[in-house]
């Protein structure tokens, strides 16, 4: 291992071929993510598939190394995250304000927001990546894949770990193909039952990738998410269904899901919001310390650390990049606002206010998003929840400006302010998404001994490339299918329209605020719950000396995210805890005082979990291309589906059986450490 460390400074990291390969992967994955996000409301994390592709391609060239591969995945990872802007910006078409996606404006807000997401998280690297116990599941998994591809054996044994990754990847890819390709296995199930009028659900999801992520998350995060699930499906949804009548011609399951989407989910928004604010307050000290160190380095350039693996972008560069990004935001806002029939004074005021909102809200949510990514991974971090909080804050601020300028007095003014809220919120979501990803990538870099500032440059390049792709892809998809409630041509089939669920929700919230008909009760309920959880968390940490905790953010995610996403994470976390306890007891009986058994088990578990995430991610990318090719040629949205009759219940049973088998195989691979 020492040999690798000594060679690291001479290895090439940022190379032309690496940047070119990263750009190509970014283009492909961004297009795929935009389509999937608009269709089903979910995107896939692209770091791990990008790392696998990079290793496969660069091995054909001489001189490739682990650090060059890391730079490629760092750059390409922006594809999975910057495309999260689709959770907001299609709302401008849904409300009829835009008739297409102006290239320049879309490019500017994605580029500026993404770059700010990189810069804002740099002062947090030491506190939240280096000196932290946050698991960063995807960052750790990506590092293990890069190490395995580089044939770094465990303590010189030559065990690269490829076998574990390949086994997990093959299993997860096969299950993903059967689930999302052939559609013969269900990806989720729920046991629904009634007690009086109250509707309950015991939910379940069957994603092996999320099982692997849960294994890496750990028991504290898993228990917190489980509490959120319990509060949702055994308390809140039953209460609301019991106190109201199910409408005629509505089934029990559909009604309960409507209650969750329109009421309970907003409780999760409130909980996430107050927990995010608390996280910011807790992180304020390390944030200030990080910025103070940066400004000290600015005054004393010679004082910067000579350790390559601890060097971030210089403070001068960071300030310059932030200023350029702010200028881009001003240009984008000016182009957006100048078309509105308002006075020059009001236009200038709105540009200043919206720029300040985008920058300051983006700065604060960057820390919260980085923390959430560290806790449960980028794929499971509720970016749309952060987007809702941003939309609410921007809407309330612009309402005050609207009253001052008189814009609220007309319907046209209200529509304009609603559109401006969505536009400004898109910048914040871009910032939040990339900050979500940057710290995950920096964790990978820390584990493979990369140079942080070079990773930060690679991610900025990725943001620019991704931003160039997003606008044209959105334009093509809009004119090909349209969005729910926004069809470009009257003769189009509305059943083929892309649903863009998050954008619909954001637009509904913004319109509800400006029309004064948004239901605030549930958001305030979530805030109250979040305060209670924060108090419990503080008490638990104090009396247990930080051995126990109850992260309020994780509870909020348990309420906000679909249960099919949450449950596999919880099960993976519990499985990890049980196996760890078993192995500790076994090691004690065998007199293993060196901890070799636990170290081997941790390595096996991490590698296999990484394989599960890789397999499902790569299969998701492949299926995305197949689906896109089918739909664009007038075919089915499920071209590989077998369309078996009366198969729903069988598919759910098969999904459960396969998931349990996956758990058994996963556990057996880890327990090999006993041999």
C-alpha cells in the first residue's frame, strides 16, 4: 500500500483523454437522466457507472491509473445530479409561461448553479469529508471499485476485490433486467389493510442497489428512516384516512397514496426544512473555520498545505469563480425579466433580489445537501424536498416585492412572479444537486488519495458540459411527447406526455402561495415534528456520549421519499448491524484480538454492496437507452416487457423471493470472513 502512496504524486490525474471521455459519458448520462426524471421522477447516480466505463476504456491505453479514472467519474458524476434541474424548470411550460426551453437561459442557470454548488462545499471538505463519520455510501463504493480496477490488493495479498464487485453487479443487473426490462418481477409491494376507516400499509421495496446502500449507511440512519416510515404509514396516513370519507369510485390504495402525496408528504417537507436549518447551525462553526482558513491562505499563499491530498482550489480562484457565476445569474435573470411588462426600476429590483436569493439560499442548502448525501447517498438524498423549501422561501420573498411594486394586484403579475420563482428555484436546485455530489466525489478522492482541487476542476467542467446538453434534450423531449398539462401541439396524445411529477408539485406550491390557497398546516406540523426530533437527538447524543442518535433529516426522508426507496435502505442497515454483532461475538470466541475478521468482513461487505449499486445502475442506463429508442420510434414505453396476464401478485411474490435470496447471498459473501 505504501508503494501506491509513493507513486501517487507522479500519477497523471487531469488528462485530455480523461476529460474527453468524461465529457462523452456526461453527455450520454445527462440525456438518459433527463428522460427518466421527466418520465418517472427518479434519476440514477452516475458516479459508479462512469467509474466502471472509465476503467474499461482507459485500460486500452497505456499509462492509465486510478487517479485518472477517478477524475473521469468525478466529471461524469455531474450528469446524474445537474439533471435534477428538471424537477423544477418544466413548471414554466406547465403554467404556460414558456413555450419551449430557451437555450441561453437554461444553459446559464444550470452552469452558474452547478458551479456554485462546487464552490460552496469546498470549505466543508475538511469538516464533512475528512474529519467525519458520515458513511458516504456511494463515495465509498466508487472508491472500492476504482481500487479493485487498479488491482490494489488487501495488504499486498493480490485480492483486488473484482470478484466481489462482479458477483454483486451481475446479480443486481440480472434482477434489474427482470424487474425493469422484462417486467416479470415487481420492484415493490405493500400489505394494505383497514382498521375502521383508517388505511394502513406495511411497505416493501426490492431494490438490491438500495439494499447495498443501506448496508453502507449504518444502523443509526436506518432506524431514523424506519421511524419516518412508521410515522407515515402507521400514524399519519391512517389518521387522515380515518377522519375523512373515501370518495366514490376510489380504491383504498389510491386514496391512501393521494393522502400521502397531498398531505403527509408536506409534513416531511417541514421536517426536512427545519432539520436542514438545524444542520446548518451545527455546521456553522466548521463552515466559518473552513472559510477563515481559506482567507488566511489568501493573505499568505505560502501558508497553504504542501500535502497534495489536502489542497483545494485557491481562495482567489474560488472568489473569481463565484463572481463569474453571479454575473451569469444576473444575465440569465435579466434576459428572463426584461420580457415582462414592468418598469425598469422594478426589473432592477427583481434581478438584485432573485440573484441574492439564489446565491444565499444555494449557499445554505449546499451544506444540508452535502450532509444528506453523506448520510444516505446521493441517489436517496431528497433534492426535490430541498427544491420545495427553496420555492417556498423565494415565493414568500417575491410576494413582499410584489406588494411593493404592485405586481400582485393583477393576474398577469401573479403569473410572472410565479414563473420567476420557478426560474430562480431552478438555480438553487442546480446548486443543491451538485453540492450533493461534490462531497461524495471528494470522499472517493480522499480514499484513493486524489488531489481535491483537480477533482473540483473536473466537476466544474462536468457542470458546463452537462448544462450544454440539458436544454436541447429538454426541447427535444418536450416537442416529442409534451408534459402533463403542456402539449406543444393540439393533435398530441396526452397519455404519452411525460409526467414530470416534481415539477408539477413545485408549480402547484408556487401558484398556491401567490394565489393564497396553499395548505400550510401540514408544513407547520412537519416543522413541529422536526423540532421534537432535534431535541430527542440532542438528548440521546448527550446521555449516550454520541453512541446513539436520531437524525431528524433521516426521519424526514422516511416521511418524504416513497416507501419503496426507503425500506431496502432500512433492511440493508439492519442487516449490516446484525452481521457486525455476530462477527464481533465470533471473533471474541476465537480470540481474534487483531480485528482481522471484522476488517475482512467490512471489505467484503463494502465491495459486494458496491457491486450491487454498479449492476443496477448500469442496467438502468442500458434500459434507459432502449426505452428512449423505442418511444422515439413510436414504440412502447416498455419494449421488453412480456405483458403476462394476471401477473401482478405473482410478480410481487417473485420480487420478495428474489430480494430475500439477494440478502442471503449478500450475507454469505460477508460471512466468508470467518474462514
